[in-house]
């Protein structure tokens, strides 16, 4: 591709590089210039016009973007492609689900030619309807056809989509004296609704192994969530033991994502069980969201998968956290002159 200034007499068939306004007429960058444009610009006294001229072996930006997007996502179940415009095609989610990305293929495609680019969300990002999973952008007005074909080959099927497969969920809440009770229920239900999962029942039981085990054995939903009144702090604590008593298996206790450390993943008779960390009571993103999304979309989640979530994890402070990670107390929510009515327990 040739790029630079040329006399108006030679612009027919070229692409206008920068927008111009001539005699009140706006010529937008990226348009194909014609003989009529040449006369208009010449009559206006312009001596040179900056244009892009494609060589026979070049492909126009829109055609290149469309071809690459089609190669990236040939399976459009859950995805759709926008029409090409100014060298861009967006890959959008049709509904909720997770973005499945082949990072090695995407990197390889981006290494072919600096004018051929693919930008995506992080792998396993939870998407809503019309969310942008990726954007293909051809930076220049055209690229060599051979490079585009190579990028398409390397990027083939690098972007897929996993819609939710589970439809119903049960939430089991354990109670302790003075505990949180059903606090956080709206946040948990909103998470499920975002994945098209209906919360069909909420069961409250004492924070003891036997009552929780009996409740687990009676659940028939696709997914079971457990929210304990007291934080689960050991693989042999009440909730994991209750899962085992109900005939289940604990795949992983604890995750290297903060907030979200105290999650556990289990199953009973092949149905997934997630022991939620206390931070799930908040609508803020936490490690439980990453596990819930994969489970909801029927993607494999092993202990090794959870272990790998630590690198590039959330690692954020929560203003209301009782014990901040940085060793200082959060600012009080109440006014400074308000009387402190808390009770100190002797110990």
C-alpha cells in the first residue's frame, strides 16, 4: 500500500486519508475518491491530497476485518458479528455466558502484521447480552492479502462462547446466634439471574453438620450454593463435612483469589455444590463469581483450575472489610461525633 500526498489529478480510486471540507462539502476519511472528487479538489485550488493507494495484493480494511472476524469465530452459537465499518468488526455476545479464548492463537494472529489487530476481554470473562467479546481492527486502510490469510489461519476458532447450561439453584444458609441470616440474598440471586439461573428455594438450617447434610440430601436443583453463618475456615469445617456426610466429594477448599479465599467446590451425585465465601453477600466482583460462571456454563472446574486463578486475580481491598489486608482500619461509616454504641465483650 502506498500512503502519502498526490496531486488531485491522480486521486481517482485512492482512499482519502484525512477528512476534508471543500466548498462546504464534507469528504470523510476512508471514502473511495472518484474523478468527480478530483475535479472538486482541483477547482478548489488544492495541489496535494493525502491518500492511501492499495496495491493489487492488498485487501481493503473492511474486507480484511470481516474475514478475520469470521475466522476467529466461525461457530456463532452465542455470538454475532457486526457489519464492518472503518476497518472494524465487533464480536458480540447474544446472551449471558463466558468468553472462551485461545490465547496462543490470538497472540500469534496479532504478531503477523502490526496493522492486523484483535483485542478481547480476559479469558472466561462473564458476558451479558450485547457485551463485546472482541473487536477486530485493521489499523491501516488496507493490508497485504497474504498476511491477512496467515492471520486468519493462525486465529481459526480462537474465540468461542459458552452459554449457561444450568437452570435452577438452591441456596442453603446456616444460622448462628447473631449471624448474618439471609443478608446478601439479593446479591446472590442477582448473580444467578445474570446467568439465567432461577433460585428455586432458600433453605435455612442450624450451623451444624447433620441438619445441613440432611438438607443437602434433599436438594434436587441443578446447582447447590451454601452460605454459612460462620466462615468456613478448614476443609473439615461444618459445610465441607456436611457435603461428605451427604455422600458428596469436595474437589477444592480455598482459592488464591482475594476476595474469595474461603470458597469450596464440591459435588453430590454429579450435581455441583459451591460453598460461598462471605464476600458473596456483596454484589462486588469476587472469586466466587469466577467459579460460579464456569460451573453455570458446564465448563470443567478442577482444583488445578482454581489454583491457576491466583495469577492476575482480583486482589482488591473492600472498604467495609472488618480486617483490612493493609493493616489499617477502614474509615468509619458513621459521623465522627456520633456516639459509639458497640458493646465490648470481656476476654
